[in-house]
C-alpha cells in the first residue's frame, strides 16, 4: 500500500467504497435540483443519473468497453461532458481528458500512449481528429454538436454524420448513443477507490506529455482535503461559475466531481475567453464561487456590464496558473466586495495543494498547505532545507497521483520511496507557513552562475504603468551562458526597450535586468489564459 493510499483510508471517515458510491448518494438526495447549466439549459441530478447510465450501457454493451479501458473526451465545457464522464466512471472506464485545441501530433501521442479505445469529440473538431484515427486503436467515435442536450426550442434537426461524411467507419451521434443506451441494461461493475478514474496528461513542456494516473481514491482524497480546508466558509448550496476547462484538472475535479457530489450547481462556460458569456452567466446566477486566471479577471473587469452583476453571494474567487497581479486583485475587491485568493495545484496532485483563505491570506503567496497533507523543501542534493531557503517544493498526502502511465522511471524520479512528490517548482515557506512559488526549475535562467527566476522579473515589469502583459525566458549568451529576455505587450506604442531597462535597474540587481526586450501585440496563451513561456523560447 502506498503512502497516499494509507492517508486515504485515514480521511475516508464515511467509508465510501468509490466515487460512484458518492454519486449514487448525491443523485438520491438532490434528484430534482439543477446540477449543471449551459447555454440556457439545465440538467438535474436525476437527468445526470439517467443520461450517464445510458452512456455507460452503450459503452459496455455496444462498444464492448470494459473496466480499465480508456475513452478520450475532447469537448469544451458543455452539458455532454459530465454526462460522458460520469457514464465512464460508473462503468469503470478510464477518462482521458483531451484538449480540444490539440494538434494532430499531440492527439496521436495521447491517444496511443493511453491506448484509447473510444473518442467523444465535438463535431467541429472531428475532421482534425479523423486524420489520426487510422494510426490509433480507437474503435468508436461519438460525435456531438454544441447544442445537444439544450432546450428543445433551440435544437436543430441533427444530421451530423451525413454532414461530416466521415471516412472512419464507426461514428455515432451522441443523441443516438442515448437513444440506444436507454434500451440496454445498466452494467454491473465492482468499483473501488483503487480503480483508475482518469489519466490527466501534463503540459509536456519538456519531453512528451505524460499521463498522471489518478484513481477514484486520488480524486476523493483531493476533494476531501480541499473541502476540509474551506470548511469554515462552506455554504449551504454552491453556485459555481465554471469557465476553467473541464479537460483541465482543476475544472474537472471542481465541477465534474466536487460541486456535483456535494449537491451544488456548475454553470458551464464553453469559451473562457468570452467575457460577455461570463458576465451574462453571472447576471443570471448569483454565484457563490468562481475560479480563473489574471487574464480572465482583467477581461471581466473591462466589460461594460460587469458592475451590473449581483456579487452579494460571492464568498471568494480563486486564482491560479500564474502569479496574481496586485492591481487586478485590488480592483476586483473594490468592485465585487470579494477577495481573490491565490491557490496552487498540479495534475499530479489532482489540483489540490495550497490556497489562501479568509483570515489566512497573504498576497504574493499561494497560501498554506491543505490539512491532511505535508510539504517540505529540498535542495539539489535532495536534502531538506529550512523554509527561509528556496528549494524544490515536495508534498505528500492522499491527493498524490499513483504515478505516470506506463512510465516507471519517470514515476520513480517524481515520487520517492517515502511518498514525497517533487513538484518541480522552486518555493520558499515563511514562518507562518505561507508558501511562495519562486518559479519552475526548468524556467530558471542561469546568468553567470546566478539563479534568476522569471517570475521575480515579471513582477517588477508589471509595475510599469504601460505594461499590459509580459513574460521572461532565458536565451543563450556567449559571455554569461544565459541572458534574460523580456517579451512585452504594452498599451503605449512609444514605450522603448531603454525605458524598460532603466525601470528594471531601479528594482533589480544588474544580472537580473533584461538584456533583450521584444514587443508583441499579444503573448501566446493556453486556453485558460496562462502565458506560455515555452512558445516564446521557440
């Protein structure tokens, strides 16, 4: 038994046998309540129970999928996502969350690495996926349109298959899956906390993307320690606005699993970059919670109808992915009355790790470690160092992944024999226990033997009134080994590189001052708005 499994047994005071055991309890207690909303339509807990059961029946009886097989889900935040996800989990089928923006190369790697047997994909994305299907073991493709499961009056007659004219032989429409599944028996599957729930692929910033193996117990451990940490600010029924992609570990654990299992409603936002849809959703639903990143909050604050939103029920806002900008946090607080709390988590930790909280908040940090988990810092020799020294952040607890899918060597490098997971992030921990992420180890720039952390420089540059966005990377330099290069999106076309260099000299030691500066109209970002340094290095 691993350390994580031992810790899971300790916190599972209610004796749940699996996430599906919790699912059954949730649908029984909340049958008539709305569980999900999207594009003007809602699904109740009873709807999710019925529809996911039909999916489970079809996948097992018609597709021949069995416990332990994998299904890739390549969808935006729409109602079909939780239906498919819960159908798969109830049948013991492993979910492979797949980014809708993946290239053919990225899809091919993920589908084959996970040995995916079935794919659920949005109709608009199918033509790209079809190009790689013949190189995979995928036997069934379920295609769905954006408006499936919406109100009857907004539906159009479905004719996806003929419209797509697929070359792949076994393509079926989502609505047909439900129709056929309704006539099939629900599968009987023995499930436990040790069964794999999903493979969550890492970003693959170095080497190929790896699948973090998250069992039903891992997900249960993550949601349990998170809810225990926020117990003092818990509310009777959560209303969560969900712009964070469900294929992302945070969006999945929060809205597909946690909010659902505890009887709340998730308002799904298909396009996180559409500030208008976010504002409209928040005007319709009096949200109790929201999670996002700097760019999302900035876009909302700039929307002309932002101040029309009723924020009276908003207990707090979670920020992750990158360092929270103080000016954004201050303006958000002034206009909503709610604080933004920085948090931190990884695919390998099932999103859960640390967060600020009401009464325990320190801007510039990612908060404190959750209860029922441990953290420490180590140096390059693997020795534990004091919190005042920077070191690689390590953690262990019931929320840590089982390992990387079919990669025992990578697993051994990431998790030691005592159950400590090495995050790859450099951090410091102050005397009160607040954790500050200095930077990623792989993002660190080595200038003449000195460690330079991009996040520190970016924090300084963001203090310039003409800087909208910025990012720092290391570039080769014949004299210093590496040099600091700064990319900037400015609101002032007259701003020069010399202006910024002079600005930085007032705040940074000489070797940290950028040697190269490049102005861009827009910095490359992930679907959730996180600036992608790796693309700037290319």
